[in-house]
């Protein structure tokens, strides 16, 4: 029973680290950049009176 708990803990640790590394890779490549925001930026009122 202890052996199966250790295996499950190691498996979950490796899966968690793998998901974290995939997230970091995607964030570094710009996958989470907002592509909708620039087209609405011109509609904002930026007057400095």
C-alpha cells in the first residue's frame, strides 16, 4: 500500500511540473496575449485636458 501511495505522489508531482512547464512555454511564446484589445484602443478617449 505504501508503494502505491509513493507511485501516485510521484506521478502527480511529475504531471504537475509538466503542466507548469507547458504553461510557462505557452506564456513565453505569447499564447495568452490579448488580440482583441488593440482594435478597441482607438475608441478610448485619451484627451489630456
